[in-house]
C-alpha cells in the first residue's frame, strides 16, 4: 500500500507541474520582431540540369522578350486571343523566354546558342552569369553551335568589349546559315527593317573569323559523337536543330521551330512574323513534332517557358506539351 500511495503522489505532483507550465506559457508575452525581414526580390539562378544517357545537359536562361501578338500569323486576331486566354495570357504581348543549352559529353563541352547579350534590352543577357552559377566558366567551352544567327541566339558570342565571350571555343554554324547572313549581296537586297539583323550577325561572328575559330559545317557532317545537326530550314535558310543522343535517350534541341507554346502547340499551323519562309517553317515544325511524338523523345525549345524541356503527345491535329519535372540530377522518367 505505501508504494501505491507514493505513485499516486508522484502523478499528482507531475500533473500540477504540467498545468502550471501550460498556464505560464499562455500568460507569457509573445516576442514580436521589431520589423519583418526584408523581401529578397530575386529569383534563383537560371539553370536546370538533367541527364540524357551519359550526357549532362544544362538549360541556361538568358532572359525574356515581350513579343507583340500581332506577329502570330495564319489565324485571326480573335482566334489568337482565344488561344492565349486558355493559358491566362490576356494582353497584347507574350513573354517569351530565351534559352540556351550546354552539353557536357564527358569529352566535350558544347554550347547550343549563346543568348542575346545586350542586343535586345535589359530583360536579356543573363546567360553568362547563369553559366557560372551552373558551375562552368566560359573558357571551358570548346565548341559553340548555333541554331541560327538571329541576334537573340548569336549576340551573346561577344562580351561587353566586343571580344569573344568564349575564347577557347570554335564557332560552328551550318554552312547554309553562314552563307545567308554573311553574304553582302543578300544583305544589300534585304528589306530595310532587316538590315540590322544582318549587321548584328556579321558583327557577332567576325571576332571568331579573325581568330581562325569560325568553321561552318556541311550538311551531314558529324560535329561531336552523339550530337547530330538536323537541317530544319524555314525560320531562316540554314536553321538547324540538334539531336542529342546517349544510350537510349534522345533530346532534340529545336531552336526556333516554336515561339509561342500557348498557340503553336494547339495550332501548329500558326507562323510568326520572324520566319524567313513560313511555308517551309510550318511543315518542318509538324514533321519534327511528329517524330518526337513517335519516338517519345525529349525536346527543348529556345523560346519555350524555362527550362524549355519536355515531351509531346499527339492530340489529333494538335500537340500536348508535357514539361519536364524538377528532379534531382539523373532521376528521370
């Protein structure tokens, strides 16, 4: 009996102690910070890394451009407005990302497109900083390939002083693309509003020419094992996409086969005013999209929402876009 009494006594003391602690806690004044922490108001670095077989692919964000919806062709303004509204875009311009892609094969470090530097204003030119944030230095890149020589893909070839931003890299555009943009006779015949594009293309590549690091590739030429150029003319005469293949995985870097995910996936016949020849660009887009659906390969777009990587599914005459999920490196589908 004494031991039982002792246990009851212990329990009573413990109960009273806990009750007292709860009362003190409720009555104690709550500490209030003098001021809330300042908002950070910056975004995370613009890079996203994923594995394609044994290759490491890093998407690099250069920034964005606001494009007038009037640039979208082959549909009425009402149809364009309705398509954009489905993606909650309810203004006369669309925010269009500018992406580039860095491929580390284990033997080579290849940059596909270079962004726009400062050619198109303050919302662009972030690629060099994002490259460094991703763990690489410009001097480590040995090869640069471009989908085409429009300024939002090629102006980033140069640094702020007009010198090669990638001093150890060889620049390799398609021969057809170089022949078009660097031909003085073609430039002279171009419309006045296109003259600036020719000048920016010439200015961007000239330092590489002067350094002996400008080597256009011919159709069918193998650049680096596992990276195959695929001619996709229409947007520009020498527009080129790049098929990246390692083991059983494939990524097709599309370049400018698509500019507006909200309109050109559901209506692939819609063209954009920047196309040099939309009668070629539209069927080329459908051809490459159909191939991606059939093979279930990844695709990456220079102007798709960052990181611009995903897969396509067929939806009759339309295409469904399935963006890549954020995941630790090497963990995929």
